[in-house]
């Protein structure tokens, strides 16, 4: 009976090893996914904070939201980030510039959204996944306007 079982242990080890490797890969992938999710949420938070204290539609807002150009999230670009200025009802203000006093005074909230972020999976056979939109809305603050000082962020 024993001579028919030669190599059985090798096959069992191969099956268990393959299952163990897939399990470890899945654990790593879940950890990376949670890190990416958290980092994208933080990016919208940073961007919305910057948008509420910087001048309206300042270029530095997207730069801050991408962690000042540091590549913490591969593939996060300023093109993925949109900034909206909202009125008290949550509708987008068409022209929020300070030159348009009516539009500027309507702004009550600032919303930063990250859309179309492509997440690279480590799992063989699966390439990229487009994550849902991430968004943070905060109340407006100074918009970089301080009495008797030059505007800035």
C-alpha cells in the first residue's frame, strides 16, 4: 500500500502552499485597499480645508490635495480633483469669484471631490479598478482674504 502513496505529501504541500500564498496575497491587498481608501479620504479633507482658506480657484488647492506632489498614492493627479463652491442649499455657485460680489457672497460651503481614481491590484489577472468618488464638504472660511493684508494661502 505504501508504494502507491509516494509523492502524496508533495501534492498536499503544493495545494496547501498555493492556498496559503493566495491567502497572504489577499491580506496584503486588503491592507493596501484600506490604505488607499484612507489616503483618498484624507486628500479630499486636505483639499477642502485648503479651498476654504485659500483664494477661490487657487491652483495650490489641487497641489495640496495631492499631498504637495508627493507620490503617496500612485496615479493621483490634479486632474482627478474638482473643487465646487456651494450655496446654503448645496447648489453649485456659478461664478464664485470675488469680482462677482453676488456670487462670492452666496458661497457657504466648499466641496472637494476625487473622481476616476484607478487602483492597481496586485492580484494576477486583474489590472485596475476605478474607485468611487470621494468627497468632503466644509464650511467656507476666509478664502485667503484678511483685512489689511495681501491675499494668500
